[in-house]
C-alpha cells in the first residue's frame, strides 16, 4: 500500500486527505493519503524518509512550503522561482519539489473566463501562497501587480523575488481590475477586512484564496459593490488534481460530487 501525506502546522483544517482518498478509491489505486502535523525540526527527516521510500510522496502546506526546500535534491522551475514547494515526488532516486498552486490558480482563472491579460491586480497579503499567485499572474501577462501587506517587510521580501511588483501601505487601496484576498482574514466567519473598497469601480473581480467559509466578508463586500466573486475552492481542487497526476499518472475527474464532498 503506497502512503501519501499532507504535512503542515496546523493541519486539522486540510481537506486534501478527503479529496485524494476519494480519487484514490474512484481510480482503484492501492494507496492511502493521510495528514500529519509536524514541527519545523522534523521536516528534514521526513524528506529523507521519502528518499528511502519509507514514505512515498508528500504534499506540503503552510508554513513549510519554503522550509522544505534545502532538504530536496531538485526543484522544478516553478518551485525554484517561487521558493515554494507543495508537492514532493521521487524521480530517478532523487527527491523533487514542485509547485502545483500556480497551475491551480491559473486554471481557475481560465475556468471563469476572466480575461486577465493587461489587467491591474491588487493582492492583499504576503503569506506562503502569494509567490505562486504572482508567478501565475506574470505568466498570464497582467499589466501591473500591486501588493499590500500589514507587515511591509514581507511585501518587500517578495519584491526581491519579483522586481516588477509595486508595494503600497496596508490600508491603501488602488483602483484595480482584480482584487485578491490572500490574507488569512476570513477564515473565521466574523473576520472583517477593514479596508475601504469604495474607489474600486463596478464590474471587477474579487477573488479570495479562502474557500471555507465559501463566502468571506471580503467576497460579500465585493458582491455588494457590484463585482464578480470567486473563492479558492477550484484553485484548491486543481492544485490537488495536478499533484495526483504527478503521483499516480492519472488525471482524476472533477465533477459535482467532488465539490459536494468538500462542502
Ligand atoms: P504564512 O505567512 O505562514 O504563509 P499565511 O496564513 O499564508 O501565513 O499568511 C497570512 C497572511 O494574512 C499574511 O499576509 C498576514 O499578514 P502579516 O504578514 O502582517 O502577518 C495576513 N494577516 C493575518 N491576520 C491579519 C490581520 N488581522 N490584518 C491584516 N493582515 C493579516
């Protein structure tokens, strides 16, 4: 029986085991996918276990997407550029780190038919997933990416990776075609982002990385101002689908049952 694992800290909220085990069963694969809470000091040991094939492969979730990098033998172009790994696999006895968050986000944007080329993007937050968003947005040829984070140094660290990034202070809002909430504000129903979006004109896209709850106050606000909204569920499903395909060589189906399973 092959073993797969999502690691993180905290990890309780992760829906990856539910989704992967559903696809594993549907495709008659002999495997099991579990979740495990790890401390930073245990990451090196885990990667060694993957190499020794004691543990087959792994998904990484925040806050270890960067921590894991020094212990891997190789990185994909995407993982290297974003300094973010969410999928580990073995290739010719070497541990390889890849990033499928990029593909997840990109496919979600294509899915909703949002014509993103030459658009102005505002990202709120500078956590683990943001480098993947920026990579995908640059690939999709947006015209400008502005980032605002409560802790400005973290925004400036991202600018070291992505030179064209513009940074504004937390609390400032720029008129943009797409506003992305990549902060953790919204994970609790009562969380409110205390920002004034009134200068964002109608007909824009409000995107929240959070998918549980399905409609954060950020998305509600966007809707109230007459904008399109999208939560992070599809991005989550697409990144999982890409990881699944790397590990099992099968592209699992995404249908309404999958969506129902997660809500
Ligand atoms: P990590 O940094 O471990 O990757 P994350 O959950 O991906 O964590 O990111 C949390 C994001 O939400 C950060 O951008 C954080 O801002 P700081 O860098 O200033 O901590 C943001 N965030 C969390 N709580 C917030 C709050 N009350 N107000 C504004 N931003 C908040």
